[in-house]
C-alpha cells in the first residue's frame, strides 16, 4: 500500500498540470498526498479516482488557459488592424492584453516551480541540514524573483489604469467646450507629465540586473501610528509625503534617500529629532564635565551613550548622525592646519614621517610576537596591532587648542611634532584601508600565494607614495600661484558680508579633501593641507578665518563626539571591567614606551625634553578603530568578541588620555604655558 501511495503521488507530481482553482482545493491535494504517501488513505479505487479527478481539473484549467491565450492573440491582431484607433490607443490596448498574457504564464510557471520543489524535497534527506538549507535558499530565490515580477506587473497595471483615466478625460474634454482656465490647466497638466517623465529615474529597472544586486525581503514601517491610521487605503499610503522605514531580514534599517517624485520636498524628521536631541542634551553633559574638571568632549560622549543603543535608544538615524559628525573631523583638522604654518611643517617633516612608521612597525612586531604566543592568526595580529597603533587627531587637537608655544629659538615645538605625527597616522589610515582587501585575501591564501600578496602590498605602498608626491606638488603650485589671489578676491567680495568668505574657505577645504580622496590618500590630510596653505598668507588672515570657522567646527565636533558615544556599551565594560582595564593599561603603557623609544632616536638632543609630552599625546587609540573594526568584522578578519574588545579598549584609552596629558604637561612644560595647554 505504501508503494502504491508513493506511485500515485509521483504520478500527480509528474503531470504537467495547471494551477488549482482555489486554496481549499490545494489544501485538499496536499492532505490527500500525505495520506497516500503514508499508506493511510482510502481504498485503492478511491485513490485512483481522486488522482484522476484532480488531474482532470488541472488539465481542464490548462486547456482553458490555452484557449484564452489564442483569444488574446486574435484580439491583439484585431486591435492592430483597427483603423479607427490612434497609435497611442492601439499601444495601450495591446499592452493591456500582454499584461494578462503574462499573468497567465506566470501562474502556470509558479505551479511547475512548486512541483519541482516538491520533487526535490521527496528526493532529499531530511537529516541532511545542508541539503535542506540549499533547498530553502532556492525556494527563497524563487519567491524573490516572483515578488519582483509581481511588483513589475502591479506597476504596469497602475500605469495602464492611469492611461485609461486620462483617455476618459480626453474624451470628456472633446465632447464639451473648455473655458480659458481649463485650457491653461490642461496645458499645465501635459507639461507636468512631460516633466515627470524627464526627471524620473528608472532605478529599479536599471539596477535589478546589475551584478552583485540581491533581492531582499523587507518590512515597511510607517512613520507613526497616526499616519498609518489616517492613510487607510493603499493609494493614500503610497501618496503619503512622510518617510517610511524599511527593515530587512538582518535587522538593518533603511530610510528614503531619493524619492521617485523629486518635485515634492521631503524632510527626514527622524534625523532632525536626533540632531535636536543631541544638541539639547549636550549642554548639561558638557556643563557637568566642565564643573568637575573634565574636558567638555567627554560630556558629549556621555550624551551619545545616554541616547544610543546602550541607553535610551532614541537615536534612529545613527548612520546619518555619524556622517554629519565626520564634518566635525574635517573642520577640526582644517583649523589645526590653519595654526600649522608651512614653516613649522618644513621644520618637523622628517620626524613626522619617520616617527609613525617606526611606531607602527614596532607595534606590528609586538603584535605578531604576542599572537604567536597566544596562537592568534597572523592576519588578525597584524590588524589589531595596526588598529591600536593609531592615535586620535581630534582629541589631541582639542588638547592643543589655544596653547602657548613660546619655545626657545632653535628648539622644536612639541605641538608641531605631535600634530605632524598624527597627520601622518591619518595617511597611514588611508593606506591601511587600501591594503585591507589584500589582508583579507591573505587570511585564506596558501603559502604559494604569499609572495603575490606581498608584491601587491608593495605596489599599493608605491601608489600611496606617488599620490603623496602628487599632493605635495599640487600644494606647492597652489601656494605659489593661486592661494594669494584667491584669498584677496574673497576678502574684497566679503567686505560687510562674511557669508562669501565662509563659503569660499569651505569650498577650498572641500576641494582639497576631494583631491586627496581621488588620489586614494586620507581625506583628513586634504583638510589639514587646506588650512596650512591658507595660513601661509599671514597671521591676520589666520585670525580672521578662525573667528568665522570656529563656531561651525564646535557644533560639528559636538555631533562627532556624540557619535562616538553611540558605540560605547557600559554594560559590556562593567561585565569585563578587570580584563578591559588590564588590556587598556597595557596598550597605553606600550604605546607610551614605544613612542619615547622612537622619539629618543629621531629627536635632536636640544629637543629631547618634548618626547614625554608627545608620547603622552600618542598613548591612546584613535576613534577610527571603530571604522576599521567594523570593516574587519564584516570581512571575517576578527570575531565579534575581538571587535567589542577593540571598541572598549579604545573608549577607555580615550578616557585616560586627559589624565596622562595633564601629567606630562605638569612635568615638562614651564608654568606660564600650563594654563592654556591643559
């Protein structure tokens, strides 16, 4: 009986049947198939009768579908031969018939896909998880493709419906005389239709077949409950001007970046609320830190912690907030360059170039040594060491803001050395991001391909050095021929109106940022060089521009430090406080000792005393380790646990940095300079 039931089921599966009439019949077919397969069905004659009746129905539907297709073909030929219809009307009717043909064919294909899926399931092993996962993936791909086809068909039906409504309006207008106002409105309507056709980007159709594009199932969440209740119908939901949120199966959240109809202005209210909330909460947090003697930036970080995922979780547009915060880094480095004249840069360029390179090499060497002892993969050791070797440029820039640099003639200014080394580390950051794909490949490569990977890294280093040479050559040309006339023109046009001056300086900064980005060098270096080039015009120019740009920098810096707080997780730090404190102190002490060792070798004897201050400024981990860590985690270089450790060590090192900086200032800087440096 079991064999007979399986044969009956196989007969049903093998028949090229059309779609079932309704869901109830489909459910009955499934139940009967299961009973027959288990041998628990009715008698043999009843089973044969059930198979015959089911297949007779399916075959009848298939024949009926072929008849309808023939009628549609005849209707299309009749429409094409009808001389009384315009070309546009013919095209519309033929398109409508073709949509119906496609609907019938897709329904038949879906039945065949279901039959093949059932066949694969019967042939598979229910104990083999890999086979079941592959079958599930194939079904998921089929469902995604079916959803895309259905979405396209729905869009085509909407277009056909719109065309039909317009045709009816045209017929009504032809049957009655129009007033002058109606004629004007009709002309405006036609012009608006042409405008929509011109500006509409068929992004969906253009990108669905692009290599690397995946179809994903997403949830659409309306802006709030009031909107969802108010927009009861589907058409009202589609025409709503608010912004919906899309959530994919990996819990990533997306918002609208460019609407289909660009003629209607829209605003991301979530982003506006996030910026307003950060601005309001930053005041009491910064005020509290100032009261207890901490730098205000830690108040802004606390603000991010309170509003972020580990706190109230009220920030919805995290990526947008972080993006805006990046402009705080750009303007901070611009002002750093504005105080960093080309003469000072020329004085310390050798130290700035050698120091970070030596420190990075030593950090990687220690990382490989500890990785060998702890049995950590070399690629992971190299990544962690390089990540921890970077120091925070915005943090140290805040330490140095407004500090007095009255060193003796002939001595090297500690702030010049420190900022020069930090800017070179930013260049190393760009190089490391470029080398990261090679590092990922090296993690899965065999020893036979190691030589190729080393050669590729050397080629990348050569490209970076060539780009740096091109950047500095461009800076020399700008300083000699362009920056002077450009600033004088800005100064002349901005008399009585600082708007032109601010816009001109910002545009020049963004131009240098774009140039360094195109040359695959750090964007931060472009901002720094823009400030250094403008500072070559004299002290009065520097003071004037600083008064205009500093308020912008301060606001954007608040957003930047708050975005750092979004990635601080106090609960994780509390759970692993002992381990994290040990790791953080080890990293800080190691960086301090290595910096002292390197600076002792490359600094002149008359400037050896500044090595303690410079080392204290470098003895923390850059906030860019968040970016590098996230990329490495997605690429599989590091695990989730290592990523959280890097984030926590970075945060704790940034918190320890002010104490270490003050200690170095108290020890090495004469009393007149302490007030402003701390």
